[in-house]
C-alpha cells in the first residue's frame, strides 16, 4: 500500500504542475531533440522519445517548483483578475448548461 500512496502523491504533484508542464515541455523537448541530434549525432528515435518525454516532463516540473512564491510564477497561472472572477463559483455558467427542448 505504501508504494501506491507514493505513486499517487507523485502523480498528484505532476497534476498540480500540469499547466507549467504543458507550457514549457515543447521548449525542453525541442532542445533535447536538437542536442541529441546535432551534438551527439543520435538519429535513433528511441533515445529521442525516452529522453524527450522524461526531460519534457521533469524539467518543467522542477522549474515550476523553483518559481513557487516568486513573481515568475505568473508565467504558469491565470491572471489575478481571471482567478478572482472564477473563484468560488463552482457552478457552470447558466448559458453553458444544456437545457432539454
């Protein structure tokens, strides 16, 4: 049961950082692809997939953790005005609710 809880906590941490991962993964994965191809001359797709996925997930996650509580965190969050507007509603907008005919 301990391993399952640790896995769940790890996945939850990645979930909290999902916006940062989504926004930054393309820069990291592209950089990894360029380094593997141009610097190391690797053309086999498997190292590109494995290293690209690992780096494209973990480096943005580490970046997200590093900017917690700093002004740079604004790169990975909704603007304050949007957060205030969306806070506390918990309900879909009335126009977004399907009504039977």
